[in-house]
């Protein structure tokens, strides 16, 4: 692999491909998952409902999209 290339992975939870640094699943503390599913698991552990999770992740994704541009 060349320097700067990112490894493509498939998240076992959502099934999406991602290249970002993986999160570690809170379910088994071993399995690498996509950062979005990692954030969801963290938010769930704090009792945040799915609708609010969606809103938070939308803001996070918008921020990262702005940084890429």
C-alpha cells in the first residue's frame, strides 16, 4: 500500500464501505466498525434516542463534508 492510501473496509453493522480510521464496537470491544456506527453506539450508551442520533450525525457529516471541500 502506498503512503497516504486508506484501506477500504466494510462495516459489519451497517454494511457500508468506509476508509476512515475504524471505531471499536462497544458490543465486544474488539470488532472494528465504521465511525458512524461507533458514534451511534456511544450515543446509545448515553440514552440518546435514534432521532436525535440522526440529527447529531447529520451535523457531524456536514462538518466533515465542509472540511473536504
